C-alpha cells in the first residue's frame, strides 16, 4: 500500500484528469481516500459503477450531490451496458475542451478501492483484456498505462483502502459489498448490520426473498428465519447463523434481493456529525 501511494503521488503532477470508480450502492464508503488527498484542483469524473445493483432513485441523488462540485462530473455505469463506459473518452474530452486539439496525449488516472469493478471498466475501454479481473479485493497489484482512442493515456492504479476506517458504518457496508475480504470481519455481524438496515429501508425485499409469514422485528430473528428456511441447521435443529449470513450476503452481492442502496447523502451528513461529536 505504501509503495502504491508513493507511485500515485509521483505520477499525479503529469495527470490532467482523475477517474474515480465507486460502488453505486455505497458511493461515500467506496470513495478512494487518496483522491481527495492528492487531487488538488484536478477535474474528476466519478463513475458510480454496479448501478444495476443500486436503487436508481438514490443513485440519482448521489449524482446530483457529487456534481455540486464544479470540477466533478458524475456518471452511473454498469458492465452490462458497455456503451456508457465506451463513451467515457468523449466525456473526458468534453470536460477538458482546451485539450481537445492538443498534440500531447491527455493523461487520465483511474482510481478506486478494491472490488469496485475498475479492471472491468478498463478492459471495456481498451477493447481487450488488459487488466486482471476477479470477484475479490486487491486484484490489481501494479501500475500500468493503457493507450485509448482519442489520444488518451489511462494510468491504472492498485485498489487502495485507508488503513483505519473511522466510520464503523462504512466498514460494515464495505464488508457487505465485498470491498473488504470476508475474513476481515465477522460474517454474522455484517449480515445482522445489513438486515437491520433492510428492515428499516427495504423490508418488502426481505419478505419477498425469504417468504416470511410475519416480518421479524429484529435482525437476529430475521437471520434465524433465513437459516431455518434454507436448511442451515446443525445437530439438534440449531441454526447455523454463519451459513445463513453467507446466503444473505451472496443474495445481496448477486442482486437477488433487488436493487439496493445502503447510504444516502443525508445519512452521511448525519454520520459525519456523529463522528465529529464523538
């Protein structure tokens, strides 16, 4: 991580524009901490990736919120709609019209925390497999440059997380969406956190997916019911909550629970106020 930070800092002075890939379900929690730290006044295009898994109404709220910064353009994208991603070079050029006719290539750096889909986006832009893709954090290990159409050079960077997550809510959301390795947090704790949120924001999705006769009132009851209904039982009929949590999180990550978002701009303002007050 330290080596990657040094390399990014070294390259940034030559970069014209930053592309930040975020998870549309958790735009705040999936922001790369190095972007704001090293960005200075460089323009930035924020890609809310995996938008096909996110609540479209909340995604629009985030797009509007992010574009309050005049130096920021925000787009919702998904790997299943390649045309939007392939239009990115045009968006870059339109964002920097003064560089349209420049002889030197326009240099953009793409950044993102682990497992937000950065490598998939690079491969779509390049039109070939050039970045390793994997459904786990920290697949990209080194810096590389990719030459795109429209006289654009794209610098790839490894996915980097900050060493200490101040907002415990962000930690749970990152774990739930797979940005943090599953061994980093207790599976059951992550599942209970997510269920508690779903009970308040998307209770109908839980009922539809797991066919509760009566919606449980607590996260613990809901997880137990998932285990019973999916056969996650140990000897004596005891529910294996780890297996039940695994089912829930896999359903969440695959989209089987529907289009979900786990944070809104209003929620983040409230959480930041709590952190400052603590």
